[in-house]
């Protein structure tokens, strides 16, 4: 007879005792954080922090009596005690865990669809009957799960159920089905219905973020508006605030990193709904900056996530000095290279999950891009698990019972989520588009080996270090790459037709046709670049400056 610990499952469940495998297994419940999931869909769905349950086991010469007790109610007995005859214990225990029939809906039961919009519909159905207990209902849309099995109360089931199906595509035909799942994994026949979503109207862009699109410019009180059809508005909690930020040149989410397990956290919370359930594919785009004031003393700073041990998480590992994208079924995370100097720097992250639905999700992939460039990837061995009782947290990592840990400290300029996997060319294009929204004069600093730095500059750094030989006689136009050379000075034209000239630690930009020389703009050493200038490179609205100490990029009009 094996008493299993740390399950958290309710002792009301019929499968609390089971002898199907030739021995007796007994769930001993939990003194706190009781959950309803696990038997049916193996997920941590916590229902109540206050319910406390346990077993009182009485051992006699000829029998063992197991009483399920409600510890928070003066030890009240739950149901009928299990009396195990020691002369034939396994056979004796089996009478408490019999399941002879699959669940079934009553004759004439229907799945009704109402409140149909462009991206959502409401499904309602009557409860099913079972000889043990109905654990949950499996809801599919066009043959795919639209949410984790809808777990119901372990104590008493309502006579009817409702499910808000969100994340649907506009102007699309749908077939929906609902099946009951009992305590032992048996499924009912399906209730089926069909409907078509409404048109999204003019201006709808099917390639735009369809799960979440928040740029923190539309705020009403503590509500931050989402521009997708799902209206997944985020709620500001604790000290989280939205204010103007000079780095982004607009309003951004400002988080102080305050909070810990059991205490309020400064985060933005998006309430769970089925539009967040994206098993097949997912792309997250986030523009972030870790605070200059952070001491980076936490092991992780979470930017966005749905569960510490499941779902997905995008964060900065202060211990490894890397940005990380991880999912429950990843063999290992997708990680960037080491990025130690991150405080006060604007970083654009793209995390991509692509499930392998054709092979039961056995060969999916995750990828992480930093500033539009591929940084790391890995394989996945299963679908993306999403806990339907956990919200999406911007600025933290949510645990199964609702607490938030690993709070982010800094600013977040935008968060976008797609229900599809973006390709490398789209990722790069989106980063370029984001850069054009930044305020003029924005400067970012890089090491010469950083993958974000244009290849021509990285190669020239190797030439200066004596580790590479490149013939610069031909192949480079002055407007693309200009080298200081022996004269110590360098000039080039940018995409706007302005001249940049540099010598030593002096850098300026001017209109060569202007009659007033005072209109030249001076870029100070220390603020826009550090050290003696060795080369310049102009790209679209951005000047790259290589010095003897590193590389910087400057946004220009």
C-alpha cells in the first residue's frame, strides 16, 4: 500500500484510491493549495489556498481503515472511509475505485453557440452523467483544443456549463465539439455545433499581432488597452505605472521590481482566456530596458510568462548574463550569448515557438532573436502547455497558485503576441520598423563581437586586432563603410544626404549645402560613443561608430 505525497489533489476525487496495477495507491491530499487537475489532464490547477485535507489511517490486525479528513473543518470525515481487508487487500480496495461506464450526455442534449463576434463565441452545454465523476470537458474548435480541458469543481458540478471561445479568426466557419472526461480518463460522445464568425471590418490586418498588442499608449486608470480583436487589456498592479520614457520616446510600462512570493508584485496582468491558449505556434515581441538602478541581484528578471514550470517564459538571467526563452517541453531553453552590459540598454526580443502538430508535437522548435538577429534555438518534445487558471503576466513569473516571482525591474515599451511563428525575414523587418519609431538621438552601445553590429564593422575590428585580413581597396562605397585610416579622419554621407565627419574624439553631422556652419550638430564623446573613432557605417536612419573601445549606434532624422 503506497501513500503518495505532494499531489495536492482533492480527497473527494474517486481516484483517491486505486488498485488497478496490482497494488494499492492512496493519495494523501494536501494541507494547502488543493487542486482539481492532475487526474484528467495532468496540470497544476489550484483551486483554494485555504482548504486543508489529510488522511487518518487506522491499522488493525485484519484490516486498514483510511479516513479522508477535512482538516480546516475540525477534521470532518469526507465520504465513506476505505476499509481494506488484509486477507485480500488489492481485491478489497478495488471496490472503491471502479469505473464501469464512460460519461454520457442526456438524450437530446445540445451544444449551443451564442454571442458570435469576429473573434469570439459563447458555448453552453448541460452537464454529463457518469458512474464516478466528471472531471472536465474537452472543448475543440475545428479539431483542435481551444483550451486545456475545462476543469470543473471537485465538490459539486453545476447543471450547465459555459465557455467563452476567444482567439477565433474573423469570417471563418467553425465546427465546435465538447466531450466529458471522467475521473478515470473515459470520454463521452461529443456534442457538436457549427457557426461562422463575423467580419472584422475595414482595416483588419491578418498579419498583425492577433493575441496581444500593447504599446502602453492607451491607458484608462489601471487598465492598459490591447488593440487586438480579443481586447486582452492588462491591469496594472501594486506600483506598476505607465509614464513617458525618453528611451522609447513615448509612454512605457515602468516596473520597480517590487514583490515576491506571498507579497504584491508590480506587474501588468492579462486575465486568462482561450485566446492565450496557443499550442501550435506562438511569437512574442517585446522591447525592454533593464533599469540603470538595478543591482541585478535576482537570478532571473521575467519580462513575460504564463507559469514558472509550464507554458512559456521570456526573461533575463542575471546569473548567466543571457536573455532566455523557455517552454515546459523544451529540451533546453533558447538563449542569447552573454550580454553583461544590459542596464539602461534598449533590447528588442523576439521569441518564436513552432509546434510539430503533424507528428503529435514531437519535433517542435523554439528560437530567440535579439535586435532582429537569431541568437539561440532549441527543440521541443511536446505541445505548449498552458494552465487555464494562470494569467499572462507582463513583468513577472506567475506560479500555479497565483503568486508572482522573478519581478522585472525596468521599462517595457511594447508587447506583441501572435498565434503563428514568424520567420527570420519577418523578425528582421519588424525590428527595423521598431527602430524607426525610436526618438532621434537614441544611442546604443555594443561590444565589437556583438551579433547586432553590422558584419563589416565586426570584420574591421578583427582586422585592427590582427586576426583577419580584408582588402578594402574595392567593394565598399563611402556611404556604406568609411575607415579613419592613417589620417585619423573619416567622412561619409547618410541616407538622408547629410555628411558625417569624424576625427579622433570629434563627431559632427551637417548639411554640405547649408550656408550657416553653425547648423552642424556635434555628438559628444562619452554620450554617443566612447574612445577614438576608427570607422563609420551608415544604415537606414542609423549611424554606426566604431572606436578603440567598442561600437555605438546613433538614430538620426
